[in-house]
C-alpha cells in the first residue's frame, strides 16, 4: 500500500469539494421552497415571478457547480 | 492520470466517464491545430444547420394556420421576445436578435449533445467561455455607450448608507468581473456533469447483477438531462437579458 502523499491529498480534497454540491442543493431547495410557499399564498402573482425564480436558482446553483469544478480539477487536472 | 483513476475492483467501468469530451480531428491524424476540423466543429456546424433548417423551412409557408414546424419556430420566437420585453423593457428590443441567436444556439447545441454518440459542444468551457465573454464585452460596451460615465453608478449603491457604499462598490466590482466566469461555468458544468453521470451509470450497466437498475437510472437521468438542457439554455439567456438591463438602466 504505497502511494503518493500528493495523490492522497487530491482525493481527500476532491471529496471535501463534493460537500459544496450538497450545500448548493440546500440553497436551491430553499429558493424553490420559498417560491412555492409564496406562490400558494398568492397564486395570481406567481406566474410573473418564474423568471426571478430561475435567476435565483441559477445563482445558488452556480456555486455548487464551482465546487464540482474544483473536484474535477483536483481529480484530473492537478 | 485518467487510466489509473479506476482500479481493478470495477470491471464494468471499461471506459472513463470523461472520455466522451475528448476533441478529435475528424479526418485522421492526432494533431489539433487552430484550423483542424474536429468533432466539435462538426457538431457546432450541425447546431447552426438545425436552427437554419427550423426557421427557413418552418416559416417558408408563412401560413395563417401554422404547420407544426412553423408553430415551434413561432413559439420559440414569441417566448424569447416576451422574455426580453418583460425583463429588460421596451428599449432592449433592438438587442433581441442577439439574445435570440444565443438562446437558439445554446438550445440546439444542448439538445444535439443529448443524441447518443453525439458530442456535447456546450460541455466545453472553451465554447461557453467564448459565449459568456462575448456577452460580457457587449454588455459593458453598451453600458458605456448608452450612459457614458453614468454606467459606473451600477457599482455605487445609492440606497445604502454612505459609510457602506465604498465597501459595497468593491463587492459589486468583483461580482461584475466574476460574471463571465460564473455565466460560462454554469452552462458548461451542468452539461458536463449530466453527461458524465450518464456515462458512470452506463459503466455500471456492464455488471450483470445491477444492470437492470443501471439501465432504469440512465433512462431517468436522461429525462432529467432533457429538462436541464432546456433550463440551462433559458438561464443563460435570461441572465444575459438581466445583464443587458443593468447596462441600459444602471441606477440602483
């Protein structure tokens, strides 16, 4: 069981970066859930806010994608 | 590095999940130069051809009662037009051709990338990066041409207390320059992650014991990826429109 300590660090780092994906999942769920809570209180106003919903989801999701990218870079590029 | 990532304990995984994104020359040889015709070139050209076919053939009849192809073209046009009008206002309509081109190109590339054995061009950050940088420079130039130095009021949050404004200006400036990065990586990362996940499950399908579950999972994820392809094209476009709105009306 011999290995390179740098490779060990790569794999651990990639796994830690995976936590970011879970955090982004919480964020996206928060946005969508709050949208739904508001939409059910006032359904007539909901249709006009779908663009805002998608923008919010996109911003929350981007950070999760960043962490995924860091994981990929650690696995294959470093 | 790529070959040692999967060990002996996974006999089903005979290919690497990221192998599908390798850029290869179409007509023999290994060298990829500046003007080499590669599989990326082919699928980018096919996306453009698909859009041209949809709009040229679809709207050729100009029927009052539209055919199916014409309906698709009309729905896509009307959807994008309404989005630009709603989000950025009437005076953004003259940039509608650019927005519509972006939307159709990304949508066509995403959907063509979902065909089996095809190549997902939008999974490459080189492709999405060029699109995002084009948006960034276009929007910045429009902002300065339309508003002159007044465009800088985008960074000066006038609704905040005076003591906070310099700090907010720095944050706004950083977030402005991170825009092309997040804009391109959001699209490319989503498409690449989706395709890689499908390939990982395709690797599991080689193991006899779990292959039924793996094939069912591939079907389910494929359905999700069709949704993601549409949503990401929409998100890229609507963020472009939002940036355009910032350039046209920079005041906070």
